[in-house]
C-alpha cells in the first residue's frame, strides 16, 4: 500500500506539472502527457487492488 501511495503522489505531481506546462505554453502535447499519466496510474492502481483482492480470496 505504501508503494501505491507513493506512485499516486508522483502521478499527481506529474499531472500537475503537465497541466501547468500546458497553461504556460498552450501546447496540447502536455495535456496528452497528463492524460497518459492519469490512465497509466489508474490502470496500475486497479491492477494492484485486484491482486490484493485475489490474495484475500485465495487465503479464505
């Protein structure tokens, strides 16, 4: 869980930096980077939560 929190914090900072870069430069590329980081972190979080749930089911 600690690793998941660390990745979430890094993702939030990276998305924030990308949106700030977009505001400054108005280059759409930075919004695309923010979207990719958001999707990737969401997929990673869902995968980790699925593994935790599967572990709980196997232990039962």
